[in-house]
């Protein structure tokens, strides 16, 4: 495993602990450790309900952290299109970098809006007496020359011809305090900065810095691996399937039981292995081939030469298109043996 892949795994693990819940963190840790999870055995492997795991995996897929690939797992008891869940390191790192950039932009925009969104309101605005809401620029145009106050222009026009106008304080514009919005915006920026920064306790590191890991996981000219399950599976990398799990596990167990039963019957009948051979044809059907002795010089050579006999059986098995059921063949074999004896 290259150093770049190690740094990418450390970055994904750190981001998961900073922003995701516990079930998502555990699932990401398992995918980083085992490289992939089969859809049909991940429940027993993690001792969790498959429905819960699929819900978390769907959430992480929507977050562009995990993906799935369909792999032929028929040999180990799965199907030809078993769904393998995995983390694409290249996509995950780029997603993290983009999301952090957008998050930083959103927080800066919220702080700027809180600092520049001051406005003035007329006391009659809350009681719906007027529509006296003014921005800072608009308030500069309604200054009273005699008092220097910001007056609601709508109220001034309404009371201008009144014989008994109200006091000026009842329609003097008041600056709305947005200190709370500004405080919340600054606090959000501080919390995110703390979450992305490293933390030390004495000389030991409690958590790594996400900023530093992003720089280390980005090397010019190098591309991160996609961590495809098909490639890891062919190289023998990753977890092994649990016994008894998979779509075809029951079929394989049944076939193994039939083979054991066949061996038991043949052993009881004292049938020699060099006279009867059980094979499978090209479409997976079980067949029985018998080489009779005494059928000519060529047949005698093939029947007594074990190496040539095996080649003959392989060639014959590829040309047979149908076969009798195994239980029917066993009855015929047993009858033949009893006749010979």
C-alpha cells in the first residue's frame, strides 16, 4: 500500500469522525480495513440488521463516500452479480475537498451578510401602521435637517397636515440590533475551524488535522487508486465470505451432501474407482462414464492406463449434452456390481 493511499484512508477516517454519526463511522472503518463488504453477508459479519446497514450505505452513497460494484462471486457461494460495497479513494478525497471548500464559502458568506445586513425600522412597522423599513443607504435620505434624526418618510407625510401630530419619537427610525446573527455566524466559523484542526494532549495527538491530511493526500502527478473490489478480489485482498452465506450457499451444500452420499454407496458396493468415473459436462450436469475391459486392444490400453484414461474422460465429458439423475445412476451401478459379484 502506497503512502498516498495511507494518507487518503487517514483523511477519510478523520472526516468521518468529525461530521458523521457512530454507525456511519463504524461502517467506514470496516470498509477501510476489509476493502469491501458483500451485500449478502455483511449483516452476519457485523452482527447488525441488513436493513440498517443498507440505510447507512445508501446515506454514504448519497454523500459520494462509498460505491458498489457487481462482482462474480459464484465460486464462494454468492452469485454472478454479487454487490460489493467499497470506498473509492479517488472519488472520496475529491468529494471531501469540494465539500470543505463549499462549507468554508457558505460560512464566510453568512458572516459577511450578518455584518452588512443592518437596517432601520419605524416603531409603527411592528403594529402595521406603516411600511417603515429602510436599509442603511435608504436611511441616509430621510434625515430630518432640524434634529438630525432618521424619520419615517411615510409617517412624516401622513402627519404633515395633522393639527395634532404625535411626538417625533413615535416615528423615529431605530437601528435593529443584529449582534445575535453576527455572533452565531462567527461561532459557526470557529467551531468548524476547531473541528478541522488537530488536537494535542501533552505530547500525544488526540486527532490529526484535516487540513494537513488534505495536503498530504494531494501529490501533483499522482492519482489515488479507485480500490475496485474486482481487482482486490482477484488478487486475494479483502475479507473472505462467511460460511453458509450467499445466494448459492445452500445449493453448494446440497451438492456436497450428494457427493458424500455417492462416495458412501460406492464404498459399500466395493466399486473400484478405476472402472467408474463421475464427471460434469460443459453445462454443469453430472454424468457417469465407464470404460469396459476386454473390448479390444485399444480399449484394453485405455482401461489400464490411468493417465490416458483421464484424458479420455475429460474429452468425453465435454461432448455429453445430457445425463441421468445421480440417484438413478447409483441404482444402475449397484445392480451392475451385484451382477458381477
